[in-house]
C-alpha cells in the first residue's frame, strides 16, 4: 500500500488538495455565499417560518456553490480514475441533477413554504454540499473492478 502511495505521490497530493479545497468552501460558506437558510437550518427550524430571501442572489449563490463543488469533484474523479469519458458522463449527471434539484428547491419553497422543512433541508443539502462525489467515486471504482 505504501509503495502504491509513493509511486502516485503527486496524484495523492493533488487529491488531498482537492479534498481540502472542498473543506475550505464549507468552512468559509458564510463569507463566500449568500444563503439565508444557513442560519435558519442551524436552529430549531421545524416550527419557524422561512427566512426572508432575495431570489436572484440566492439563485446565483447556489449556482456558484454547486459549480465550485462540481468542478472540484470532477477534478478529484479525474485524478483518481484518469478517464475523460467518465468525466464527461459525470459532468452531464451533475448538470442534470442540478437542474432537477434547483427546480425542486424553489418549487418546495413556493408550494409548501415552511410546512415541509425537511424536504427543503435535504434538497438544499444536495445543492450546497458535494455529496454526489461521495456516491460517484465508489460507483466508478466498482464499475472499474467489474470490467
């Protein structure tokens, strides 16, 4: 195992740097992005009305955050697997999921309001956190092992 790490030390260091950059985005989320739901979901949100938000800045903030997480995740997948076809496929999936989740996010806000906070919470979580990379890496690894 150590020999494999030493042989691929540059890839390992780049991978660690990409994971660290995902952590930095999470650590500075209050400073980097407009998201009034950050404070809302930290407290007891079950019986609270939704916070006031400005739709356009929230939309662009979600696009920026999802985009940053997506490109860092794509770079991480490329560093691990070194397959361009896999990156193209993953990019398409990311865009498809983004459109679906963004539609669901604003739909939940406008249809349900604060009556279905958990659905809003989990939809938003998939938009702002790099959860898809945690699903894609094991799936692609399994696919490579079975070929």
